[in-house]
C-alpha cells in the first residue's frame, strides 16, 4: 500500500495484493484513487476548477496446475470525473485587448500574479470511462503449443471546454465526445522443445 497527502486535499492511495487461492489458482488485485480540490476559481460563477478525481482497479486470475493447460484472465476499470482545465494568460496581447474592448474578462495577470482566478463561460468537463477484460489460454500438445488471446475494451470520453477562454462567446465551446468498443482475437501455433528450426504461425 502506498499513500500520500498534499495541499488542496490532494490524496493518492494505491494498493496491490497477490497470492494463491489453491494449489492451481492464483490471483492479484490492485486499485487506487487520485483526488485533489480545484486550485483555480472561475470568476464567472465562483466555482473551483482544475480539480482531480480519478480511480482505477485491476485484477487477474491464473490457473496453472503444471499440466498442459494454462489460463489467465485479466480485467480492469478506470474512471475520470474532473472539471478541467483552466487556462491562464501570462502576458498581454492584441487578442486580449480585443476581448476586453468587447466587454469580456480574462484573468488579471498584472494584479493577481498567482493566477488563481480565471474566466470561462463554459463549465470545463473532463469525463473518461475505460474498462476491459482479456483471457489467454495456452495448451501444450508436446511438440506444439497453442495460444488463444481474446480481449474486449470499451472507452467513453466526454470533454467540454471554452474555446476562447474568456467570458465572451467568441469561438464557442469545444465539445469532445469519443466512444468505441473493440474486440480482438488472436491464435498462435508455435513449435516447442529444442529444434534446429523454430516456427510460429498465427
């Protein structure tokens, strides 16, 4: 187990355990969280942004009794739900002058050098969900070895951010939405033992 704590209630905790269930079955399991309060304030509504909220878990099962069959199954899941990210200007520019001329606000880098107040008219969202499972089967036929690997994974991401990073609706918002599912299957047949020529097909 590993744990740490920092300012803005930053917490990182990770753990891992492994061992036998029986003479032929073993397991491992791990997980962790990574959390932190936001350290930027949105001057539009007073909400804190740039926080961190992530967690993950992963587990494995292994069957191996010393015979010709060996099986391993792996599953994992992780999730991110954050209000990220804030953008800070650190120097003046013609674009900032134009935004202010039109009545828009950006962070005051002259009077607030710490840069902890930003202005965005879009609530920045960063949400990711990712999980999968895979199984590997190995069988020893003596002179041949057969391997089968089957895997499934799904990934969903949604992001929303202010494209012009000001209180004005100049460039609108940048929406990012990604969703995909994948299924893969692999077969391998390999030579075993001490041969003059080794080969593999798949």
